[in-house]
C-alpha cells in the first residue's frame, strides 16, 4: 500500500476547490475504504428565477401538468433536467 499524502488545511472553500481541481484525490484518500453514504434529509439548494415564455407554450405545459396531476413548475423542472442530462450525455458519451 502506498503512503498517502497529508490533505492540507484550507483557508476557505475557494482555496479547497482550487486544490482539488489540480490534484489527484487518490494520492490523499484510500478510496478502497470508502463507504457509500446516504443523506436522507439533504435538501438541494435552489434559486428562484424569472422566465418569460410564449403564452401558448405555457398553456401547453400547464395542460400537460394538469393531465399528470403535478404542478406545472415541477413538470418544467423535470423536463429541463431531463434535457440537460441528455445534452450532457451527448457532449460526453463516456459518462
């Protein structure tokens, strides 16, 4: 087993981000001992935005949401997330 390097102390999150962006974590962490962790109460942060949509598009979205019995904004988030995931898979097919 190779000797692991000491993880430095970071002054702030930006400094830590910069460090891990330029260093291989395998030199600092024995990933063979890693365990899966579940955070059941973790709430993803979200940000409110304002968006203008053509009225007919919004009407179609609301009608679809009504058919599915879900709030239209929730349906929009699902559709947007699905499309972004699809685009990311196309852009990086090995992931």
